[in-house]
């Protein structure tokens, strides 16, 4: 319990640090850019499936 409290306090202090926030933002941006092609492909497939289902429901 004590270890957890020390760890959480250290993490909260680091989260308030502007340099750490900047690095975290850069890492999140890189992750988003890396995931973007896969996300766009999945979104396109989901849209196609939705349109097909909608057409099938309207036919019946």
C-alpha cells in the first residue's frame, strides 16, 4: 500500500511537469500517425458493412 502511494505521487508529480507533458503529447501524436492508415481502413469497411446491412433491411 505504501509503495503504491509513493508510486502514484511520483506519477502525479511527473504528469504536472511541462517537459513530461510535451513528450507525452509527442508520443501520442506519433502513435496516432502510425495507427491512422489502419483506422481509416477499418472505418471504410465498417461504413461498407453498414450500407450493405441497411440495403438488406430496406429490401425486406
